[in-house]
């Protein structure tokens, strides 16, 4: 009985923290300047991508190095539907997410038949192939020249101000975090955990491994696609180099730094890893080096990420790392 | 009525034969024990029935329908549950969640309904939790429901595995050394649970080394040695079977002489 | 069909084969899949060019200096991986991320120091690389030199692993190596040695590449392609990796000629994906069932 109480107060604490964070970010456009607003926009987009990646890596336990491709599919998908087909952003954007999910399934169908190193290699290969397709489909994507993207509009009102755009990002973040939470605390979440912790036992309780890995992959790709659609509109110009292997590795690092399989971890990881290179903005190209070192240090010394570190230092987030 | 039938089933790994021309017939409602010295091939049989191994030769039938070469999850879906020799619970989830995971067969809500937190899903989740607590009650773990599964002592982990296997609503359940590492009291407890399962109409295949349990509870015992069936019969018949004694004693003598 | 294509394929193949062999020897000795090998090759290429055309050393001296760089790189990678694997008990899968990160750091470092523009190796005095007719085919002595040196390295490695005591110990699975500890072989030293060998061979491959293609920070991609070669060979056999390398090189060049150059880049990945799906244990090995 006392254990139940402990869980309850931990959950209460978590909700309060979430609420405070939400209030802070929700009201931020009123008290921060344009530069930070831009950063916050990036963080929000990063959070969406990270949570999606965490679903497939931290929960279902499958590595993916193809998230650059899903992110790119969302960005290019949305941009092309708007710029070339004249669709409204509000239709093109979710479609971009769905397109990304479809790519996720296409890549997952072959990729998820294998695991571990092989899966990493296949997803990496798929990312490279997608990148090549982006570069060579000039008719559609303008190739290496890049594509201009407009900000979304409702009627005559355009979200050209970063502050207004931020609310789109913020609301999407909140909604998608809530959705992720619902999934994780459901039978789907339990199935993903089962697959990660014991494929043998998972099969023995009638879980079709392949099917559920695909589902995790598709959800994850959808998240990345939604993030991609927002990203394209935010930075107003995309080219294939935004969506290459570096991106996949960057988010691998973020997920590990934050803490695999933890939503607070995804928030922290995305936050830190977006802010950090900005601190070194003056030294622009050092970004890549920094990501590399952080990934190396964390994977050796702090494999459970910052959340893991916090949970060892204090009992606050509880022994349970998930959600 | 035969619920499980194995006909001429053989399996080898890289040239080494681990099961040879094995026949097995288990009737509905029976408690069958499968015994034999280490390495005799007992777990191989379980793995073959549950689909983790594919038989090289022979057929496996469940309720007269051919089982091989189906995938393990399909086989569980047909109504066969099992536990494992090496405990395979899910460490990051709570005791209750481990059992809830087992309700996978029953879970009806789709991804959309779950994502949006629809009432229908909340209802189903609530119902499953109730069912899950009943399973935990059955094995006596209800008080540990919200504890992290890894915090449980070994004996209770095995009970958790049993509870989880039961949540798949099996018609036929296979237990691989369920009392390994348990105290006498815990063994008695499990014996009681197995009797209750039999009364609920569940057929049981028990792989075990603890002879006391095997002799007390089984209707029929099948004995394996070096991948071959060497005897089959009632507990009395097996206890007095020369070949069986030789298989076990022979092993012990071998081990002793090598140790010297 | 132009035999030139096949010869280019063989040249490319010898490079892929060598890299694939590096993967296999590190994997067999330490069970680590070394994702950073492409970047080691890249460093070799840059190193040769820097010493030769920037510092102004003779070609031979540049070669030697590059080998030294390779040794240093091998020591560094070996120390990091040793520490991670043996002291911090990083699991094998995360070790893969470790090597990925190392490769990434190397790539970023070179990008910072040398910039994104490609560096071409200037012509080497005394080396006449003009193609001439040999056995009815137009072939450049450069290509012959590359294939020969590559084969020589492969033979040297094969001899090392087959006949020296250390080599034989390394051929065993790592579990047996850990057991070998009790027989007096220092595991840490052996792991370090394999990484040093990996570094030396790696930079050598870069040197072999530099007359063929300009040195760029994206050169590491060749390492990823070589994965396909290693997997064709089953990832655990050196001869398999060599065969895989040549197969990859030839198929790649043939596709480039018959289909398109854009497709050529994708070929390695497509082969990789096909093999991983249908024949992950390679062309030569039997399938294994997972024991439950």
C-alpha cells in the first residue's frame, strides 16, 4: 500500500513540473527577445523529433539512423504540397507527417527484419538513399539548390512573426507529448517495452514482434515528419544537407544524452543539445565536434543520460525511468 | 481427447541431434511431466511446441490442427502459454504491468483510440487492470502489484511469470522448471496452484527436476535421455523403471568420476 | 563491354576489400563493429596530402609519417575502446555508437582544420601514371600498383593471423581471448594491438585512395559502403570480406556504366540492404538458430 502512495506522489510531482515548464514556455514570447524565441522554436521542434525517436529507440528498443529521412520527408513533403500543389499549410503539414510515416513503414518493412548492428546499417543506408533521391529529384525538390518555404497562414493572417509561429510549435508539442504519454501508458507501450526487454517473452504473450516494431517505427516517423513540416516553415528554406546522416546522429546523441525511454529526458536532451551549440555560435563549425564528443562521453560514462544521472543522485524521478 | 500430439519429431543443431523421433500425446485436462537428465532435450520439446524452434522432421498438432511451422506469437494466440527456464519478466515494468502485457491477445483498442485517450480505451484499460489484479491474486502477488518487477525475490518472479502466462488465456500451458530455486513452502504453494489450474480445465506440461513435485502431481510422466524417449507411464511405473534409474544414476556416476 | 569498367571495378574492389578486412579483424578480435573506419581512411588520405604537398616532404617520407599517424590514431582509438569495453563494460551495441562517435569527431576535426573543399594529390615525381596497353587492355600502372599493394597488405595480414602466436590468438572469438588471459596473454595489449593494426592498414588505404580521388571530409562514406562488402562475406571471414569487396567494386562500376552515375552511389546501400534482409550471414556461412 505504501508503494502505491509513493507512485502517486511521484506522479503528482511530475505533473506539477510539466505544468510549470508549460507555463514558462507558454508565456515566454512575452518576455524573451527574438533570438531566444528562435531557439525556443528550434527546441520545440527538436522535442517532437526526440520524443518520436525515443518511442522507437527508448521504448521499443530499435535503433534508427534514418530519422534524418523522416524529418526530411515531412519538411519536403509539406513544402512541396504547399509550394507546388498549392495546398494550404494546414492540410499539407499533417499530410507531410503521414508521408513520413509511410516512408517509415517502407524503410521498416525490410529493416525491422533484422536487429542490432544490422538494423542500424540498413536504416543508415536508407537515409543515404533518401538523401540521394532528394538531391537527384530536381524537378520536385530543386535538388541541392534548395526550396523556399513560406510561413503558414490562416486567411490573410500569416504566422511570419516568430512569436506567433512559436504558438503553433508549442501547442503541437503539448499535444504530441500528451499523445506519446497515452501510447506509452497503454497496451502499446507495454508491448514496446516487452519487445525491448525480452523478445522471447514478448512472443510468448502473443506479441507479433515485427508488427509492433513497424508500428513504433511508423509513429516515430510521423512525429519526425510533423517536426519536419514545422522546421521547413520556421527556417523558410530547406536543402538536402539539413536531412543527412548528421541529423540522424545528432538526434541519436540527444536521445542518449536526455535518457533513453524518458519523456522528461527527451525534453531535457532536446533543450540542452539545441542551446549548447548556440552558445558556441561564434565558433560555428565546432557544432559537429561538440555533438561527437558529447555522444562519446555520454555513451561511455553516462549511458542512461541525464535522467539516469538524476535518478541515481536523488530518488525524485523514481527508479522507474519510463514516462 | 488429445490436445497435444507430437509425431516423429526430430531436431538437430549443426549436426548434433537433440531430439530424435519423439512422440508425445497429451490429453485434455492432464498434468504431464517431462523429465530427464540435463541436456536430455526437455526444453527443446517446449521450444518446438511453442514455435521458437522449427522441427526438422515430424508434425506437431494442437487440437488436431498442425502447429509447425507457425511463429511463436501465432501459437500463443491459439491458446498455448508457457514460462521459461530462465525467468523472462520485464524488469522496467511493475508487477501488474507485466501481467497486463500478457493481455495482449484480448486488447481491442486501436492506435488512434489510444492516442486520443478515448473513453472506450480508458474503459478497456480499467477492465484489464481488474483482470490483472485477479491473476495476481491467484498467484498471491496482489500486494506487490505496483512494485517494480525486478524488486521481487526469485521465487515470486516465477509466480509472476505464471500469472503473466495465465493472462494469455491458455488452454494448454507449459512450465519450464517452475520451482527451481523455491523453498519447500513455495513448492507446496505452486502445487496447489497447479491443481487449481487443472480444475479450471487447463492442460499442463511440466518440465521439472524436483521429483517430489513431479511424482505428487502428474498423471503421466514422459522421460527423455539424450533426445530419445526412454520411458512413459504413471509415476509408480516410472519410479521403478530400470532405464530411468540408469539414466539418472549413470549421469551422476559420470559426473563423480570426472570430478575425481 | 569495355573491360576498363571491370578493371576500375577491381581497383575500387581492392579498396573495399581492404576496408572490409579491417572490419572483420576488429570484429573477430574484440566483437566490436567499428563504424569509424571510413574516417581513419580519410585521415590517411589527408595526412599523405598534407605531408606531401603542404609540408613538402618527399613521397616516401610522407608515407612513413602517415603510417605514424595511423599508429597514433590506432593507439587513441584502442585506448578509448579498451577503456569503454573492458573498464566501463559498455555493451557491444553501444560500442558501435562509440566508434560511430569517434568517426564523427575525426570527420568534424578534419572539417574544421582543412575546410570543406577537396584536396587533390599532386602528381608524384617519378611515377608515370599514363595508361598504356598491357595484354591488350589499356591500364594505368597506378591501378596495377594499387591493386598490388592492396593484395600485399591482405596477404601480410593473412600471414600474420595464420602463423604468428598473437595472430592466432586474435583469430579466436573474444570469449576465448578472455579465457586466454588465464594462459598469460594480456587481453588489453591484444585489443590495443588490433586497433593499431587497424590504424596502420586504415591510413594505408587512404594513401592508396588519394591518387584516385580527391580527399574530402565525406570520404568516410567509403567505409559504410565497405560494410556491404564485409556482410557479403559474412562479417566473420577475411577471405569472405575480400571476395565481397571485389564483388562490390565490380557491381558498383558496372551499374554506374549501365544504369547511371547517380545510381552507382546507391548500389552499395542497396546490396547492403538486400544482404541484410535475405542473407545476413553472408554468402558463405550457415544460418544459426537462436537458442532460447
